[in-house]
């Protein structure tokens, strides 16, 4: 099915009848039907920690080409209710149905759907197959309390040996230590799997998402049962870890009837958005350096097996499951969250400012002050410019006075941390890279890209801005047998990068 110079060209000829408009109309309809059969539409739901998109991927079998069409975009804001910070799961599920409806109304013949999200968060299903409560956001205070409890039981060094991962507050294990409903749960479903469950009625526990829990045994590609036992967690909620790129089931009849579509396939893909996006990188190499840019910035090296050595410990790097059975070496940093919160701060004050304008202003600033983006104060929901101002004052640096100053401080600080992490990864895997693949929303940020190249000395190879959605679509097409992995890179190169 791969495209090459000798691929036959399919030509459709309609012989116009000498008489009888009915014959002509049937021929026209037959042509339209034949062309439509060469098109495959799938719906990718790419759900991030601040917004979500419904994107139809249309694969043209004749041209061997892929195009993306956004049919729905929506906000994803956590809700503080009582003592907890929740994700609004019913609202998000409704947005998925709206995306399906919009795709139908815009003339797409969607054959399958798949959902990807951020990592770590989950929902618990009870014995009646119902969601016990809305999923709690990883930024909730219980995550920090959970980490404190975990570190009172084990040292960081011991945890790294047991899990091959860095102990971060947002890891699922910390949430489970303060999960009040854990004994009521029959199964734990990570966010993409939770949507799959309520779309199809079938449950999966996809590998890349399970790996964000810090509870996976990478050597055996299974749960770390010994660690789970020691923590006293409810073992029955941990269902069998599953491979991605499989059809989980059909869309529930009541949902299909509500929207007015067929019962399409619901596909389980590599659910963690960052690792899914690696499938949109135009490289066939088994080992390459990447920077994923979004609310979080993730710097990593694609690997086949976990790495554990002194450098992994020293630099606080983690192993994390990618597309089964890959294990990637990486570091998570707060990312464009800093820009998002800064934009919100100034807009709340009455300034109508967008990201493009912020970048323009940042380019005009000459301020060289820096913040440590790993400082915990920048992780939360605070007023970002005020937090930055406090940090600069505490560290005796020149203050930021304009929007452009704040943007430049953020962008340079992000780039400096990215460059440091790249150097740490190279030491850990004992390899020097000449280039780094970059994908995600940061590709629109020329200021950030310039600073990354300046600080790191690496050439940036640009991937797809909608890297995660592209990976989502490609995995669906592979799951359905429409394409195979050997065609993936050529399809990506043929897209408008």
C-alpha cells in the first residue's frame, strides 16, 4: 500500500449516455460512491489539560495522503467543589458527542473514534459499572500530601530503584494514597480508558497511561504487585495492562442513535498524549531526542528499554511507557502553562491580548532575568506575573515591568531548562544528538524555538503542530488495517508540516 513511483493511477471515466438523464445520474452517483470508498474518516479527540479538540483525520487511499479537519474546540477548566479540584467528566463527555455530531453535519463519514489525554488522572468504577465520582485533578492538594506520605515510607533513591521513575507529586500513586473511594472501586480507568468505557461499554487499561502511575514493572510489563502490596492499595482496581492499537468495541447504540450515526468502532490507542505524538515525528529511527510543547513541556529520548544508572538518579529523570513496549527517558517541566496563566492575568485586568501579540512584545524586550521553572510556586493556579515578580525580587534580579518583559523571562527560562535537560539526557543514555524533534503548540512560538536553539546548540526539526491528533489518527488507521507502520513516515512527510 506504500506510495512509490510505480503505483498505478486510478482513473475514473464516465461515458455520457446519448439519451436518458437517469442513466447519467446513476453513473454520476456511482462515481461519487467509488471516490468516497477511497476516503477513510476517523475522529481524534485530543483532550489537553486546558482545552480539547475534535479533529477528523481524512485518509485518501488514492493519493496516500492525510488531512486534518477541526470540527470542535472546547475549554477544559477544572472545577473546585468542596475540598477537591475536579475534572468535569460529564461536560467533557458531552463535548465528545458534540464533536461526533459536528463531524456528521459537516459531511464526514466517521468510521472510528479514539480519545487521548494527559497522564496520571483516573476515575473509579463501582460494582454497578458506574463512575463513583468525577475524576480529581492532579493539581489538587491531595497529590502533594500523597507524595509527602510516600516519602515518609521510602527514600527517593529507593523509590527510583523500585520504579525507575522520578517521584513527582502528580503521579497516580500519590493520589491513590489519599483516595477516599478506593475500597468502593472495582476498577481504575485512566482518563482515555474512562472515555472508551463510557463510549463502548468495554474496559481497557492502556500501557502508556498505566506507566504514569509509578506503579508499573517495566521489566515484566505488568503492575508492580510487590510495591502495590506494600502500599496497601486495593489490588482489584488494577486490571490487566493492555496494548494500544486495538478496537475496544462498538459505539453504544444509545449514543449512536442520539447522534444519528452508525455504531462506529471505538479504538484504544496510545492514550498518553505526549507518547502518542511521537508517532507524528517524521523519523524511522528507534532512538531520537524530542521536545513536546504544551501546557507541559516534556523533553525525552525515545528508547526501547528502561535505563537505570547513576545519571538517571542524579538528574531526576524518569522512564515512562511509550507506544507498547517502548520505554522513553524523559523529564516533565511546567511549560506553556506559564504563558497561559500570564495571558489570563493580563486579560483579567482588561488587557485584550493574545499569544501572538505576547510573542511580538517578548521579542522587543531586552530583559535577561530568569526564573527557575521547577520552583513549586509556578506549578499552581496563582497569578503568574506576581509570582514571577516575587521570584525576581527574592533573587536580586532586574524586575519585569511590561508584558513583553514577562514573556521574555518565561521563554528564556523555559529554553534554558530544556537545554539543561537535553544535556542531562545525553549523559544518561551516553549519546550525543545533533538535532531535536519538536512538536506541539510551541511550534507557533518562534521566540521559544530561537532560545532553545541558542541555549542547546541543537537544530530543531519541526514536526506537526497537531502532533498528538496526527498520532491519534494514524494509530486508528493502523488499528483498522487501513495503513501499516511502514507507511506512517511517508504520510507524515506528505502533510503540510
